[in-house]
């Protein structure tokens, strides 16, 4: 095994040398060559600590079992509401928490089409962009308030999601992924090229729009949420609480959807489309509803992002964002609502952790993402917090192969 890892390290260093440079390629090869030693140390530590860890885990399970789940949820909600009040003047951490909650919204939306319905999508950032730009244009030119823009952005994304779902009726697997990837890139290039409407590469709202219609250019900012006529989201912490409320409502809605008739249809579609169709499940309706509802959550997240940032650019909604959201769903556990939330928090915190504590590794965050995905596929394919049904299925497949 050591020889195999040494040869792999040499091959990987030679492959990445033209891109990363000599020093970085040597560091990468050294890290890969030390993996056998690290695995040996880990196994030794695990064998030494297995008894006390089991005892500690059993004690924690017993302690948590004495607390009713309702009180656990209320305790977590109280912590998320009270903790930011002590960081009110730490704008950096409040913005980080708000951005994390927006990514949680995106991951929950993708979990519908990927985790529940089993439809592979690679262009999810397109719906995010549609919601953001729809609200920005309506707010800047027609003074549409945030709540009206939230409905309009979600509706625009849902319409595009329905249109995208039409070709999915005849496509599966990799072919569906290619179609959705093409959609994401098409939407991004439309935003980039239509400067009269979106500002193009200069961003929104830095360029005049609607010039071809003879309307005067806008010079205002994208609108902020208001409650009963009062501007609520004028500070970072207000956006945090708004995003937290949207995530809480989304989690409740997702739980209701997963236990409803439509959720059962998505699960049947994911397991075996042919068997589901033979059993009477309306697969056409299930696919279209999955794409449409998934796009609704992306559109709402885009509206919240546009209201918070006050500036949009096409480069924000590239393929890297779609891949990041996909990684969040896979890392947390496809089909698992708490797992998706956990995966979004973990992957959103990694860049901040590297930037503040290990800045020399900041440029290798994509490599770290890839390494995490590989390790998850090998050691825990069901995810960090897997869905019960998904966990049983993977265990049965593993037993059958063995």
C-alpha cells in the first residue's frame, strides 16, 4: 500500500506541476505520500479510544434522550436568536451567518430535485440568478417592495423550472445533468449580454437599463425589506433574522412535503421510475413539481441575496456555485433535511476558516472540497446526517456486494 501511495503521489505531483508550480506540487505529493502513515496513526488512536468514546457517546445519547425533541428544537432556536445579539457590532460574523443561511436555502431547494426525486441537476445557480435579477429590476425601475419582489422572483424561477422540467420527461441520469448544465450557462450568458436589461458585465445597478424603451436610467439602490412601513433590514443583523425565519419556515415546509403525497411520489420516482409508473404514480406530474418547487426556493434565496448585497454580477452565478450547492447536499446526506443544513454550514465555513486561520491554503479550497467528496464516497456515502431510508438502502447494497 505504501508503494501504491508513493507512486500515486509522484503521478499527482507531475500532473499538477504545470498548474500549481514546483513548490505547491511537491507539497501536494508529500501530503499524499504521508497518507498511509496518517491512516496508521488514526487506526491506532481509534482502537485506543474506542471504549471511552463509546461510553461518552452512550452517555450523550442517554442525556439527550431525557430531553424531549420539542425542547431540543426550542433550545436550538433560542441559541440562534440570542447568540447574534452579542455579535451585533461584529458585522463580519453576522454577514457570514447570513450568507450561510442563504446557502442553506439553496441546498434545501436542490435537495427536493436531487435528494427526494433523484433527478441530477448541475445548473441550479440559474434559478438563483433569475430570482435575484427579477427582484433587482422590479425594485429599481418599478419600486416593487421586497415582499412583492419575493413573490415575483419565486414565480419567475418557478416558471423557468417548469420549462426545464419539460425535457426531463424523456431524459435521465447524465443526459439530464448535461441539459441542466447547459441551462445554467445559457442563463448566465443571457444576463451578461443583455446590458440594456441587466447591466451586463458591469453589474446591476451600475448601468442604465430600459434605454431601448425610452425610460430614464435608474440611480437608486435595490430595495430593502419593510415591515408595516418601517425599514427593518437596514443593518446586517436584520437580514440575519430574516434569513433565519425563511430557513425555519423552509425546514417546516420541507418536512411537510416529504411526508405528503407528493413527497411519497418523489421517493418512488427516485427508487425506480418504471416501477413507480407501473404502480400508478404520475411520474410526469412528480418531475415537473420537483423542478418547479426546487426553483421556487432558489428564487427566494436570490431575492434575499439581492436585497442584502445591493449589487449583482453574472460571475456570481457561475458553475462553481452550482457545484458547491451540489456538494452541500451530497456531503450532508441526500434526502435528509438536517443533513443538508449541516452540509451547507460545513462547506460554507471552510473558506472562512481557511482565510482566518490558514491563509496559505486559501487557494486550495476547491482541492479540499474534492478531497472531502472523495472521502465521503469511500467512508460514508450516505452523508454526515443521512436519511433513514437512504442509509438502509446503501447498507443493503453494501451487504449484497459483500
